[in-house]
C-alpha cells in the first residue's frame, strides 16, 4: 500500500516524498512537475504518450498541464519518489520570464540524467523530509538549487532561446469554458452546460478544447478538482466528508478513491503527512 511519508506545502509549491505501490490514472497539474527516484525499484511513467524511465540514473520532467500516468504491474516492488510541484510565481523570483512555466512547453525533454550534484541534493532533501525537518530556509534552498539546475540543463528558457509558438492562444469560447471550470467548485458545472454556453456542437467543442489544452474537458476538470482537493486536505481541518461534499463527490469513499488514484495515497494519509509552511514575505 502506498504511503505518504512527507508532504510540504510552501511558497515554492509542494514537495512530496511518497512510496508508489499502485498505479496513478492519467492526470496533470497546473505546475511544472519533477519526479526523482530515491529508493526501491526502477520504474517508469507515461508522459504524454511515451513511457519514460524513472531510475537511479534518470528523472522525469512534466510540463504544467501535460497528461501523465503511472502504470504499476501486480507484484511490482515499491518505488519511493520525491515529487516536486513548482509554483510559477516562485520560479519568477529567480527569473521573471520563468512565470511562463505555468503555461506548459517549459522543458525541452521529459527525461533527464541525474548528475552527481543532483544526487547529493536529493539525498539531503530526502533526509530533511524523512526527519520532519522544520528548517524552512534550508529545505527551500535545497529545492531552489535542485530546480534551477534542472532548468539550466533542460529548458530553453534558461538560455533565452525559447521561441513562443502562439499555439497556447485559446479559442475565446474555450477560454470562457476554462474560466468557468477554474471558478467552479468540484464538478458542479457540467460539460453539457459549457457546450451549450459556447454555442458549439459537442464534437467541435471537444476537438477545440483538446487542441487548445492538450486534454479533454473531463481531464481538465479533474486537474482543477485535484488541486482544490489537495489544498483543502492540507489547509483545512474540516472533516474529509465535508471536503468531499464541497467538491461535489457523492460520498467520502468516492472522494478517497479519486484522491488515491491521482496522488498514490488517501486524503487522510496525505493530511497526516503534510505540513504547510508560511510564506516568509
């Protein structure tokens, strides 16, 4: 069974030390996302449509809003990972144009080589997380060095050679639907309502939505819903049954299943292992 060893929420975003013992459904995050193996068996994730190895020698980079999944075979040994979910605003404190990390297309590849420096940083970071270290400054410094070293090697934004393609400009009708999804709680706004509001046929709406976002409307809804679920689970001490109801789940069991299928652990485990650090600003 997967276990959340430690989860920290801070101005940098989130960092989670988690044991993976079952699969994760296809999902995405509104952050640039990095995955590092720290113990256990070598494994792989599907990033986009391609299987990418996660080993002692390789790590993974997933752009914001890029679909990915973890396929776990029965009997496969556990893999302990450090997962980073990096806030664009925090990256912008290093370089203003890195705010665009939240728009996607930030990394120039999905799989990178773990350097000796990265390995030392990961070892120290894992020790801080396992020991429940409360040194905010030290842990944030480690994260900064690690993340910037990855961007320096694997993002065209680091060298200033990035050329925007313009493909991220949404159809105004899809932009409006996205605004509705982000402003709603749970799945209260149906896809059929958004289609009617856009004045499009169902097939055209789905085709245009995927062309603009890279995912289906349902998957996009789940991205927003998951982020709401994580934030409420960590920041609120309300009963999880209340959180489930607020997010539109029919009961706590359905909420727990959704949460576990996207994060590898139950919301109760996530809450128990989580710490929120205040923004020093």
